[in-house]
C-alpha cells in the first residue's frame, strides 16, 4: 500500500464525481446543450384542433403522438420536455380524447394561441400541367416523331 493515500483518494473522488452532471456545473465556460424530448407541440397547433376532427386530421396537425396506449385506443398523449443549457427541465403535456375516431376532448398544459390560424377553403383544386417524364433515347425519338 502507498505511504500517502491522499493523491489516490483525490484522484478517485475526481473520477467518481465526473459521472454526475452537477459536479462540473460550477465550472465557467463549459457548454451545456439544450435537450428536447418528445413532441414539439405549440399553442398554434393546439388552436387548430376542433371537435369532430378525425384521428387522421389530428395526426396531420399535431404529428404522431408520443404515447398510444394499447389499452386506451381513444387516448393520445403528447409530452414535451426541454432542458435549456443544463437548467431545470420543464415539461408540458396534452392529452387528446376520441370518441368513435372523432376528437371529443383536450386536456393538458397547452392553451390555444391568440395568433390567427390560416383557414383554407374546404375544397380547393390545383391544376398541374402535364410534363414528360420519359428522358430515355426511345422517349426522345417518340416525341420527335409525334411532333412531325
């Protein structure tokens, strides 16, 4: 055994303290990343929800839910947590309830936004001009004979 165990104990304490996050939080200039987990849900997204929307319409607005319980098929949970630069983690959640595949209720931390939501007409049509997708030699020859 070493005559002076202090350097060994000091080195062991430093190695073990390196495993904890708070051990180095006092060191200035250490970069701490932002940690986002879950669904990034905004208040604007929540304002677009309307009773009677289908599950497919809700998934288009909100994205895929983080939790789809096998025992509660009519309940979707969206959970979002954010830890900015090593600070305390803050979380938000929203739970959507469906009745016969139609949105029936909303519960959680999110509230509808005051920002206006762009509402489109229920029916719209887009005219797409035809384009030639055959870029082979045979397609080029066929098009040149069709023009003549």
